[in-house]
C-alpha cells in the first residue's frame, strides 16, 4: 500500500486550481509577506547558525557552484548540497516530514507540482526576497510568497553532428517516429526526473499518448536524468535524443563538441525550477539568506553565464549565441494537472517502455 504522505493525489483536496495562464496555485492565505532585503541582522543571525542544507534537483556541479559562491560571499556559513532527481527529493522530504525529521532548509525541484503538494501540507515558509518582488514576473512567483522560479530551461530534441547530417536530422517529435531512428534514440525517465515528468505530461497533452506508444516501438535507450541524454549523444552511444536539457547541448556546442539542439516545430516543453524555504528549517536565517542570494542578480547571472540556464530576473542578460525564450515556441507546464496525473503518467510510461 502506498504511504499517503508520499502520494501527490491525496493533497488535491487541499490545493486549489491554477489561475488562468498562471503557473502557480491561487492564494490560500490573506496576503503574501512583504519583500525582505538582506540586512546585517539577517547575515549575523545566519552566521550564528553557521550552516544550511540545500536539497537540489539541479545538476550537482550547478548546486555546488551556487553553494561555493554563497560561502565565499558569506564566510562562516557552510552549505550542504543534497542532490538527487526531483522525484527522489520529493520522496525523501515526505519521509523526513512524516518522521518528524527537520533536515531540509531550502529545496528546489524541477517538478513545480511538488510545491503545490508542500504548500497544501503547510510545509513552506513565506519569504519573498527583494529581487523577486522587484524583478520577477508575477506568474513566476507564488501569490502567497512561498516559492518562486529560480531558473528554467527547455526540454529539447538533439543530435550528434558526427552521426547525423543537419539536413537529415529530426525537426519535430513526429520525425522521431521514422523507422530510420530505430535503435538510435536515447530518452530520460519521468519516474526519476521532474523535468521529464513535466515534459511527458506536456507532450501527452499536446500530441496524445499515441505519440509515446509509437516512440516506444523505436527501441529507445532509456536513462534516468534529463542530463543523461546529452551525455549519451556526446559519446556517440546514440545519434539522437528524444528529450534532454537544452542547456547541456548549448554548453557542449559552445565548446565545439559535435552536438546540435533542435527546438521541435510542435513546440518545446518549458521547465521551471522553483525554490522555497521550509517552515521547519533547522537553520531558518541561513535558509533565507541563501534564498535571497539564489534570486539575486549575482546568483542568477551565475546560472546563466556558467550553466546556460534561463533566468526570469528582468536585469539578467542572456548568454550570447543562446536563443532567448521569447524567440522559441514554448509548451508551458500545468503543475496542478501534473500533481493530479503524476502517478498515472509514471505507470503508463513504465508499461509502454517496459521499465
């Protein structure tokens, strides 16, 4: 029997529907908290705590780089980075909370539906950094001030240019169903990756499950993380990837590696990565200071410049040569629907791909 604390279905009774066009849930409280700036008092209180635990579904090198930049800016405070796939982080936090273990200070996930679950269970603390209030669009901020979008990227198609000529490369999801790609495709798994969970929902909504039924007949190499397909592509283990983080390919291409990104003609799933402070954080001041750093121009530009992530901060400049989000046809997520359908998506996917 599934532990009710781990299931996202049970929380639907306590979460409300999304506002039209918004990415986050309608308010459950009277008003969001006022914006908070970084003050000497907050820094001093954080230094007295001296540490924080940061649970992250971002790649390990990204989380560690953020942690080191924070530690350099606020000496005397150490960051323990706990990195895993979004679905694993979700399960771990559920286990800890059910057992009364308060270990997580700040968490970000590549599955925004997790925040609807945590919000419905009252596990998140209201905290709005100044930069979030000033520079982030309203549809990327929870109306109750419990979390906001720390970064984003696109789940894209890609190919190895040493194995596939540009004129022959797939331009759409429909193209991936051509028999010439049989045994040549790599793909990530929605049971591990929150980004792929979102992408699977979006594509099943837009293309129907018949698309995945046909793709499953292509003898696809199945991997876990959304960061894995680009790696398989680079190694030449597969010629084409059906999904994977576009930033990995953009960075590899910047280095002159034989890879290319394809933004499908049908549109590409937009992945947003929220971040929030937990109500029972063992180091609440250090957690808030880290959250403020994460959303600052310094933290956001670091993500863009070093890892080709996308920022919704109005003052951040896109890395040269990387297509701005505004130029792409995006398929936007629906976290409430993912929350409702995630267990069904995982089960249906596993049955199709025999994993």
